[in-house]
């Protein structure tokens, strides 16, 4: 088959269960949205029955599959005064299928990769990414926090998914096989699929209205940079916690900690005052308003400039998780419409 | 709501205060904090059951302090927070006007004595649902309780939303931010999460005003307020005191008295 030709098929729920079994048999682990207590988040599953695709979005993003909240980069145990350097065994990382991520989360992988492989390739991140297969599920519902279409994405967008499923109703999914990894994930499973016979996913997709003009955001941000009053006003109720950064599928800031002979990479957030505190005691961003500005600048100005990719995919998680109802969509609209 | 709005308009028009820290309608049926500085914008203020955030938390935010003298739309928990902040020398008499809300009424409370009297007159026990929640938790055996918290803390992201949302967590530099020495492990692994969450709860023992904002703020829904409630009960049982009732209160766990009956401390 020509790689440019669209490979679209149908798969039923029972066949999907067999596909899950095949993946497990191949030694892959499957991460998918799973209900636990009162939250649905990515966790290991073995059958499609454990997967919960009911919520518009999971509470946390799937970025932990590539960038865990704590991970050992290498270790340096010492014995009798001698220090040994132990690299991570990258071959031991388990091949992983992330199932049920939304198109926005799939798009976020490019932003993460752009950061981790910016000036030099991050070996651990790249090894995890190479071992990762993404089986997205298109959105047939959205909520007031979603704004993927304002950023070039969409509820049925295929970017970043190796396979994209769309729930066609009646226990049937339309499966678009997007990449070579996607083809490999269904190798030998051809009988589980039926021909799609002209089925079209469009009518099944959520309608996410465009909320602002993205072209205006970057120049507006740059013009507003020194407008202290604007940023103070925008962020008055922000309390400076890291909830937004930690649920974000693209936020990639980290802290390095040495602990018992292990070097650890831990999530960090530019929203924390400590993030930029210098040893001298000087802090170039002493106020929350400056840190909130940094959050928007990094995602919508610095990343497009340096990495040619947006640092936001419009998933709306930060707005849903914010304890004080900071809503990034409202703030972007305010930026796009500001008259500096 | 009308009483609140007209009071706000009056306070701003007469320049009694420069800002009203209150609630406005937010997204998804939630309320959010609003900082009203013009009488003409007082109609943004709302007060209903969705208004749960303890707005006293904003008193320690530099950008909010810069707005000038504030009137704070205060739930009972916010009034207790103001008294506790006063007891800890974080708010001086006359620095803040409390607008006590509840029902359709709004009661301006200008002095700590007035807030103390207002709180005392309406002080009650936990609701039946709150008691039941705590009883269910206390009924667990020691081992079961340990497993309960292990599971809860395993989800902790160390985003510190609990700290940020707490009006009594006003330290400009938290213990977790001190790294010479590093008292609390930074990574959000089991030990780091246990130490952080236990330290947070213990630092608030005898100081927590029981607003529940720590648990409400948590993006992974850890019922952090249960730890605080348990400690509130403990402190009350041992010391007979409840925080947030007096502007001059001693803090049970950070007050030294020369005539302390315990030998070990002398």
C-alpha cells in the first residue's frame, strides 16, 4: 500500500479485546483512561472493558508515559570510596501502547519532543518515545474548556496518533492507521478488521468552535510584555500552585535532584516562585503576575519561535484543574483582543 | 446578593475601601474570586452555595495588597482565617474590613472584636455529613488507615495547590523550598509525598481554621482536610482550644509557657 494512501478500516468491540490481548502477548503494556475513585486517569489496563472513555478528558495528561513525574536518569552508587556510574538500561523500557488519548494529547507529543530533543536529543525521553504507540480516540463530545480548533487541532485530527479510532456507534470504531508504528501494532491482526466501506467519521465528531485568532496571539503577547498592569489584572486570583503545569500535556519543565546515589528528574513549574530564585537571593520573576506571563509567553511565543511548535494544544485541563478557575481560553482571548 | 452589591457600591463610592475581594460567576457553574475596584462594577459580585473558596488567602498576595485597603466577602471560615492571621500577627487591626455573608444578609465587621463576637455567636459543630466522613475515617484500624493514605498520597503530584489555597500557609519560603539542608525530599515519590503531606498537616495543627480548601484545591482529589479535621479534634481534646476564634489566641503547638505542667520541656 502506498504510504500516502489512507488506510481506514472498521473494528468492533470484541475484536478490540483480541487486539488488546495481542499487544499484551507481544510484551507491551497498555495505558488507557481508567476510573479510579472519582477520577479517570491513564493507568495500566488489560481489556477494553477497563477503559473509560466517558469523560471529555482525563484529569491528568498521558505525558507521564514519556516524562514521568519522577524518573531516575542514572545512578552513581559508591562502595569503598569508589563511585560507579550506571546508565539506565534503555532496552529494558517496556514497549507501551497509550490507548484512548484524545487528538489534543496526541498532538502534544510533538511539543514534548521538541523540548526534550531541542539542542541535544534526550536519550531517556527518546527511548520512551520510540517504544510508544499511540492509539487515539476522536472526540465525539467536548466541553466549554476545549479549544483545540483555535490552535490548529481538531476533535478528529490524526497528528500524533499512530492509529486513530472514532466511535461510530453500535460498538464499532472506524480505525485510521496513520503511521508505520500503527501498521506494526496491528500486524497479523488483519482478520480483526472489516473494510470501512465509505464510512465517514465527520458526523460523529464534536463541534469545537474557534474561540480566537491564533495569528494575533504571538504579536499581542510580545507587545504586552512590559504592560505590568495587564498581567497583574490577568493573574490577580492566581495562587501560584503547579496544578496547571502538572496536568498539562506539554509542560516539560523539570528539576534535578540527587538522592541516595540516584539522579532524579522531577516535574517542576514556572508558576512556583522558587523556579527562578537565584542563589544570590535575586528572583527575576518575584511576582505571580510575571510567572503567569511567563506561562503564556513560553507556550505561545518562545516555543513557536525556538521550536516551531505551540506549547499548548487546547485540551483545557489546566482550566478544569485550576482551584481558582483561571481559564486559559479566556486569557488568550484577552491577549488576542488587547489594545496595548 | 443585592445587599452585598449595594454595600460594595457604598464602600467604594465613599472610598472607605479601595477594593472588594468577593466572588463572581466563573466557568462550569463555579464561582471565582473577583477584585472589584469601581462602584459601577459591583454588580459582578455574587454569593451563593458555589462560593466556597476562603478568600482570606488573598490577603497575603503582594499584588492584591497593593490594591489598597480591602473589604473581604467572608464566609464563616474566612472570618476564622482572619482571626487566626491576626493572632499570628499577619493582619493588623483596621487593615481589613470583613463583610460577613450568609443568607441574604451582609454584616460589615470592622474590628477583630466584632469578628470574634460574630464567629462566637454562630459557632457550631461539624455538620452531620462532615461528622460521618470523619467517623468513617476514624473507624479504620491503624494499618487500614496507613494503606488509605499510602494510596491517596501515591497520587500526589506535589503541585502544592493545597499550600497555595490555604490562607494559613503564608510563609514566603516554605520548608520544602529550603535545600540547605533539604528537610523534605523534593521528588513526588512515596517518601517525598508522605513527608510533605504529613508536614503540611502538622504545621497546621492548632492553626487550621477548617475551611477545607486544601482538599478542594487538590487536582487529584486527595481528601487532605481529613488530616486537618483529625488534628483539630486532637488539639481540642488535649488543649481545649480551637483556632480561628480569637485574634489573640495562643497556638497550641507553637506557644511556650514557663509554667508548662510537662517536665520534658523545662
